[in-house]
C-alpha cells in the first residue's frame, strides 16, 4: 500500500470521518453535490439534503468491509449515509439483514436506527458524481480515506461492489496474480486471497465450496446492486445472498 497523504495517515476512524466532511478537493464534485442539494428532486422537496461528502458507516470492529462506487445524487447525497434512500440500498440492506449483518432490512435516513454487525460500508468516491461517473483524478483524491479505513479496520473480508471498486482496491493492495496471464479479472462471485507482507498476491479461487478455507484476508467480487443490474436480472437476490453467505463462511 502506498504511503497515505498527510495527516490522514494517522487519523483514528472518527477523526477521519470528521475530516472528510470538510473535503473540497474535487471542484466538479463539490459543485454538483451542492447543486443537487439546492435544487432537489420534486419527491424530496421537503428534505434538507446532506450535500456533503458521505463517510463510511457501520461497526468499527468489523471484519467485513464493503466498498461501493459513490453516493447517489438523491440517495446518500440526500440522506447522509451510504446506500441509504435509493434503489441500491433497497436491494443491499435486505440482503445484509438476511445474512445477519444488519439490524433491519430498511434504510431510509441516517437516524432510522439501523446498525451493522461485523460489517462496515464505504466507497471509492465520497461525493455524488454527475452521471454516477467519477473521474480517475477524483477517485485518486478519495483514495487516502479508503486506504486509512483499511489500515484501521484490518478487515478479514473485503467485498467489492462493482468493477470500479474492485479495480481501485487492486491499486491500493498493489496486487500481483499467481497463475493468471494478465490483469486480475472481475466477475461476480470471484474470490481472491490477499497475502500480507512485502509484495501482496492475489490467488483466484474456483467458485465452488469455500467452507473449508482458513485464511487471513480475502477480496470478494459482486455486481453492484444498482437498479440497472437488479431490474434486468443481471444481479438477483439469490446471487446477492450467495455473496454474503460466502463472506460468513470466510469469517468462520
């Protein structure tokens, strides 16, 4: 992992999240998140939009770290909590509840009583991007926050929701691949073992029965629970449940 930038490298989790709130490193994202918060969507005209960077959320002692893409313009950018108030969260939290990671299946606002058990949710981009497409430079600006979260949480399992999150995690871990001819492939259900020390490695494992595995850290891939994926059937509830069941097995 590359050296973290500045004071972020030494911040505890609460201070890290507090520091994030004042971040204005990306002028395009700052302008967009604040414009959306002012103009609002008609259905949410009575809401006081969050309109700021969105910090990670969950159990500070979590062994599972979930990494998504970015806050939704009228989801997390409105509610102030990851995957809260949009279609992606409506698909994610019921699955986490079924797997025993969430206290309730609904996530409507940041004070709705939802708590996470042994799981922490974050993203590679912390501000809502136009078109849900952050630029590489904007992702680089957010990278120190994710690096520090990984350092502090030291998760046993990291779940990448979508290809962009997966590719960014590979950059952070500086992985190389044994037994693969080129880049590490992204696929739903793909599982990689991360070996600490010196140069880290990632070994792709077959998508079979993983119940007998005993390890230190794993990177698990899933399609993102976006409306585009769930409404087209690319990601079904059964497929998503299998991800969290496997995460449970890896913790055992």
